[in-house]
C-alpha cells in the first residue's frame, strides 16, 4: 500500500476552494446571463505522493467537473490548485502543456474516449507527438508495445482498432495511454463503472499494481462506494458541488458523522443476504436539488432528517466540530452504529 | 375497480383457455433465442428454464451478454426480427405464449404480464405527457373514456408515490428526474394489475439513494398485489437485498440456480464463486481482488463443452468436450458444473489471502 501522508508533509497537489460555475444564458444574439449552475462550489483537498484520494457522490454532485477543471479541460471560476507549489490555473499555454505531462486522466467510457479511426499504437503513441522528448522517435513502437504488455494486452495488437476490443481491454488501452508520459498523478474518472464485475476487478488490480510500480498518485472518482473503499487511502464525499465530509477510508466508512454519508452508505445494497433484516437503512426522501438553485444554508437540509432552522440560515463549515478526528460539514455531526 | 377486473379476467380466461390447474404461474421451459447475423448465428439464450409462483421474487443474474434481457423479451413475446425462438415453451397458467396468436397475446400482455425497462428516458415517448402514456394502456384494454383514464393515471402515479401526482399528470418525461421517470414506468406496468412483472435492470441507471427508494417501492407493491417479480440484474448487491431465488446466467445458459442465502454462503459453480470474489469487500481491503480471468465469450462462437471452461480454475479435459447438465446439488439447487462438489469444498476452506 502507498505510504501514509504523515511522512511526506509536502502535498503533490493542493486544491483550495475550487469553484466552477457554468453560466446559464438566455437569448441567441444577445445572450443574457440569467444564472449559474454551481457544479463545483468551494472544494479543497490535498493529494500526497503515492496516495489515492477517492471522490464519491451521486450524479450531478460535481465530482467529474473537479477532475476536468484540474486539468483545465474546463476553465476555472475561482480558487486555486497548486501542483508542487505552482498554481495550475495561472500557467500559460506552454507551461500548462508541460504540466499535463505529469497529470493524466483515464475517462469513464472506454467506447467514447478512444478515437475509432486510430489504431491502438497511434493512440498510445500520440502523447509523444506533443511531448517529443519523452521517447525518441525510433524507440516509440517498442515502448508502446512494452506499455501494452504492461497493461495486460498482447503487444502485437498495436495495429488493431478500438472496435476490435472488449470494454475491459479498451479501458486497458486508456490506461496505457495515460502511462505513456510517465505521469505522477492520474485522475481516474469512473474508470470501472462501465465494466462488468469480473472485468472491473481485473482493471482495479491493474491500477493498484501500477501505482506501486510507478509511485503514482490517483484521484479516483466513482459513484460505487465499495470500489472507492477498496482502492482509496482517503475519501471525500461530495454533495451539490461541495465536499461534505472527508477522512481516511476507515473514518468515512466506519465512523461517518455526516447524515448524507450515513444515508449513502446505508443505501448501498450489500452482497450478503443474511444482513437483509438486521441492517438499519436510511431511505432518503426526494431527489437532488438543482445545482443552479441550491438550498440556502446547508445544501443537504432539504433531504435531511436532522435539519433545524439553523441549517437553513447558516452554511456549516467543513471542520471537525466534536473531535471525531475528521472534518464533517454538519452542525449535528455524530457517529451512528455501523451502516455498511 | 377490483370487480371490473374480475369480470375482465374471467372473460379473458374463457377466451384464451388458461389452465387453472397449472402448477406454476409462469413456467419457462428450455427457451432458445437466436439472432442470425453476417458473422454467423448469435445464440443469445440456449435452453433457459425456470418457474415463478405468486408473490415470489426471482432473480436472473448475469453480466452483459449473458442473455438475461433477451430471455425476458422472449417471455414477453417482443423479440424483433430477425431474432427467432427455435425452441422452448413459455407457459403462463399453462398456456404457451409462444404459440398464442399475436392478437390474443396483445390482450394478455400488460393485463397478465408486464415489463419495466432499464432506461426510462428512452422507454418513454418524449412527445406525450406521462399521464397520456399511463392512461393509454388502460383505455386500450378497458375501453374507458379519456377522463376516467386520466383520473386513473393520476391514482397510479399516487400509488408509485410521485409527489403532487394530480398536478403532474400533464407533464412530459423530460420534466421528471431519473427516479421519478422510473416510477412512471412502474405505474405504466402496474396499470392493469399484472400477475407477473419483469423488471429489467430497473435501477442500474439510478444513484444509490434513489435505487434504494425504487427497490423499496417494488417490494411494497409486490406485498400489496402478490404479483410474481422477475428481477433481471448484474448487481449482486441488489439481488441479495430483495430476491428469494436466483438463476445465474452465463453465455445464455443457467450456470447455477439456488435459494438466495445458499448461493451467497456456498456457491456450487465456479462462475458464481468467481463473481463473489470479484466484488471489493471491506474485510479484504489492501489485498488484490480475485477476478475471473479472461473475457466473456463471443455468442456467435461459444466454447465447446462447458461455456465457462476457458476461464475456469476447476476445468479439466471433460469440460471442453461435454457440456454439463444442471446437476442436482441438494434438492433445492442445481449447478451446471461437472465438479460442483469440489467447488463446494473450495468455498468451505478459508479464502486464500
């Protein structure tokens, strides 16, 4: 397992109060700005070398937007993200290009993220067209074959096209492409959610092996709580663009204090029929509120059974109020008997 | 309304000739489904058999391409050409639906057997209001006027716990959230009080908190109506939460059939064992997962003998030549593996670390 954060006080990546709003406009010629979708609204976390930070949450909570904004695939609205002390959002074009070599991404959908008209070899070698000093031209084919072999594919498949592979194999191609530039950080945006269970386990094993081998740090984004638990050292739970609780794997899964985390954990169907009757389940009422018009005060109060007047007036900060050992954005944070 | 239902049912019974003495509500026997393609015949379902009784919840568990959805379409009689059913029987109250003329089948479908699809947004028509879509089936089958049908639609939406149903009857599918759309689908399926409900991955597209709401709703409705529920899913967690009996499918065939607790406690087929080992578990954090090697087979070119043998740790020579029948394990469950006894022993040993 990757080393815990105590030995390395210097984080590789520090995200501070990241904000990404998407404007809502009206009109075709004269576009009036009538509101914002607050996809990410003040997210802070750190990533240490060799560590995996998991981000979980339901669809629409902003976890993928965090990933895309960190790579500047979306332009940020506010906040800062420091990679080794350098603010990513302040970099110019050529500096940013250099930085992307160190931060790579694996996308969710292995069908949409590989160009169907490029061969596997072209896909894996394409990063070297831009960063030509990484691998000299005459060694590229051999290096690509090594990469394919490393991710568990036949190195002779270099000339095949993506449609000739299954979902799991395609995701391996995506992994090989992300490894091509020897990055330090890989952002995994739902890398296994499109895969069947038996294949999902293969890809997760591969990611863990590679982490040890190349000393990679992962930001692992997924909605499947058990997958995130398995792979992460620390986990942040997101709701409506904010992290509402963050802690190490044990603190989140065994000692969760935020009502939303507890509800989320208790809603996960467990593959164990003997727990069917004994489990204390919390079924949340209603749906996620719209991120363009989030509730006042605490975002979660509209679905929360603990909500009081104070929750509507004041926004709870993400701090450790009662000495639980990890921060939780709830005025009434308390532990609850095991729900998972 | 219940009185009208009884009259309707009686007249239908006489018309189509259901056998009131039939052993099971639904009895599927040796079902085969195939699709001819340019690359050869794809054998999606190869000899599926199961029975379903009133109030029972049966799971059909399998990964993509195992034939679980296609088998449901075949039971509903909605396999589209060029797909065909070369062999098999689907007995509802003893009546073979595969031999029933399509006009008669239209009366049975919805009335006796209904289905919920995975993706509610594509299954609903975007240009009609949800009230119209729910009411349509009621109008067609019961011949009521528009006003009564709309009122009934609102009642149904209330029953599936859509808040403020009366004001939302005239809303369109895009105005509903994913969970609410799935409730609309359930309302449609329940509009004629079917005896059998087939739910094809009803919660796969939904978030966990909403998934829990929908699964709760389905089991409450089942308690109310006593219908038989067939749940088609790939999710071992969902199955463990709600089902009584499980059929594990692989490459179009049942690998193992067992009561729910036995299946999870001591699987008798290597594929089931592999699936259970593939799920991340809290007590095994920090250790690599134990996945099934290889890929699921191409259905146009299914391996000889046992379909699973190229990926199986227990495989021996006989597995590549002789397809195992469903061996009886202990009277309650069956396993399609020549070496099921060894699989049982492997499970009872402490899992490898």
